[in-house]
C-alpha cells in the first residue's frame, strides 16, 4: 500500500491525481490542511510520499511550494499533469434559485471567474479546499450554499451537480510533484526512464551570469521547460532560479550540470525523474 500525504481531503484534485499516478494500487491518504503539513508528514515518516501542486496553466506557479521543496531536502520522484474541470454543486434537494453563497479554494474561484461574473447575486467565499467545501456543506446541511469542486467530490459526498465544466479556460491543467525521502527516491527511480530534472541555484549579481548558464545548457542539448526566479530574502537583488530541464541523454545532462556548477552558487538537484503523463479527470 502506498502512503501519500496530500493538501486537501478525499475527492480533492490532489486525491484524484494520486490515484491517477498509481491506478492499480491501494493508497492510504494522509489529508493535510496546508502544504507545509504535507512536507512535515513526509519528513516524519520516510515511508510516506507527498503530492503537491506546483503550477497551473492559468494561475501560474505556486511559489510557496518551490521554497517548501527546497528547504525540505526531499526529492522529486515523479510528476502528473491533471486536466482540471470544476463543477457547481449543492445539496440534493436544492436548485439554482436557492443558492446565495458559493465556497471553494481561491484558485478554483479564480479559474471560474467568468461563471461567477454571470451569477453576481451569489456571494463568493474563499475556503481551504474544493472537496472540503462540498463535504462541509453536506455534513452541516448548509442550505443556500454551493461549492466549486470536482464531479468526483460531488459524487463522493452526495451533492447535486448543477453545472459541469464551469472553468473559464478549458485548457486548465495542474502539474503535481510527487516527493519523497532521498533513500526512497533512489529505490523509486529504478527501471525508470530518467529524462527530466529540477534544479535550483543562485548567481553572482553580474552582467551575463544567467545567459552563460543557459548557453551551456543549450550546448549540451538540454531543454529548459520552465524557469522561475524568487528573491533571496535579506540579499538585495539576488535571486534563486528554479529550473526544469528535460533531456534524452542522461550522461550529457550530468556533464551539463558539472559544466554550470562553477558558474553558480548553492546549486542543488531537487529531483531526477521520468517526465509525467497527463490526463483528464
């Protein structure tokens, strides 16, 4: 059985992504209220893995999770890209005319802004999780309340789906990272086609320092799929660069890392893994 810590509860998109990652295995979910709790759960038990959202095609990067990952010393061992489709759900005996308030995670609300704009009389209230919003409404029998969550969460908690696919942009994907203790990571990578990695580094605040690194990576045929900079607190105008790399030749990739190391400061590999698949719910 796989033990996986997630942010959210049963029926959340993290739950769905976890089961997509391990479709034929039994999973014990450890449901956490916040992302920092996920990392804490993994560090507390080396047999537990953590699944955390890292970016969304509409909302962008979850910056806090980059830092939580770097500070945790855990390793990325896999990824999954899930097509996110939101539903507007309510108690089974209610309908559109009864709804005065909608609850959901702020990112989900943002992704459904056009739908919400078309229903200006419904009060929008942020909550900690999509599926949890549905669970609370059903458990407490909150009349007049609706939730924005997955259709799976609605079915799980016995909620009525008033409308499916209410997200503004239908190309709405979230990328999730699976993280684990380093010793578990080594075992997990066996027999995998390692063709992607995440690294983080800082640079001297000098002209052309970043372009030199990028030029070397290009020379070794390493593809940059993402670069994210975050300021280093207390060090004015210095930044940490989080970079996602893909490659076809692992040896060339390692040579590229060796080549850029003297040009960087604090370079660390956050994970080497097989590029993840994507699917709809």
